[in-house]
C-alpha cells in the first residue's frame, strides 16, 4: 500500500510551525507539509470561482467566511496531492492535533491495512455523536459507518478513489468541507470512523482555531442553534435513503 501523509499548515501561523513539525515526526509514513490556502487573503473573484451559495439540498443556511472557503480549498489541495503523488491512500492531518493515545500507530496501521479505494476513514477527536454499524475490525481498531458522520477534519485517511470522487464533486461548494463530506449522496465516497480515539485537538493552546469566527451576536448564535439540528436531520435522512438505494 503506497501511502503518504500530508500536514496542512497555514504559513502565516508561525506559532503552529513547531506543532506541525511534531506531527510530521510522529507519523509512521512518508510525510510532507502542505501549505494551506489562506482564506483571509483570497480575492472575491477567487472565492467566487468555487463558492456557490445554495448549491445543494438541503440548503446550507449560513454564508461562508473566507477562512471556511480557505479550509475547503486546502483539503481539495490535499485530495489532489493524493492523486498527483500516485498514492493508494493519503493521511491528511491538520496542524492543530496531537497524538492522544498509545494506540495511535496501531490505529493508523489498521486503517492503512484495511482501507478500500472508495473509503474515507475519519479519526475524530471525540467519541460522541456518531452512531452506526460496526463494519470491520483489525488489530484492536474498530471501524463504524456512521449514519451521520461527525464534523471536524482534524485527521482522516482517504482512499485514492475517494479522493477523486471528493475532488470532482467539490469544484463548486456551498458549505464547509466537513459538512460537505457528510453528504455522501453528492460525492459517493464511503465514510467510516475509527475507534478508539487516538488524536486530540490542541488549537486552544496555540492561538485558537484559524477557521471559527471569534465573536457571534446573540441573534446569530440562536439562529445557528435552531438551524443546525434541522440541517443534520435532513442530511442523515438523505444519506440513509442513498445507502438503501446503493445496497439494493
């Protein structure tokens, strides 16, 4: 299995460079740093080449910030790298994570050993919110197929065909990359989630997230809290219908 790793790092965040280098040193495979796209420095025409509001159903009810557009384009850059480098699979890691378990190398090795070309295996930072069928197990690592994949893009192993499917389906997008990945009927990749939890997010100790807005008004917060559950429910129902059709 020809597998490379890619650590996404925003060049202007010098305070995260040591953390990114520590991730590179910890990964048990050929690894290189991949410059993330700085969404705050994208021109409006550059954003408009990819960002198309209200593109998919169910509609994403919030406008994307520049940082969210940059994050999506960064992951597209990583998916393209998997294809350009001729990998069977690629491990994509954001620069705000750290190893959280002695089982880290075992879990990564299990994923590499069992991944199919169309699979996308998440390594989430928390063990909640993802419920689904156990589809395979290897060397103490379980892989479940969530009815609704969780949010977050901290670390994932992406099969070559999954990278191609995601790349082709996201030339234009209307929502953050993690919400897009949830919509399996749009891209066709199979989303799995690994257990136990072997990574943790450490952005708070390194200046906070480079994506999330620092301040929300009370009205904005209430709007998000009311709309997000409806969006999740719609995506879950549509995913289940898609899987049923695909299986039958």
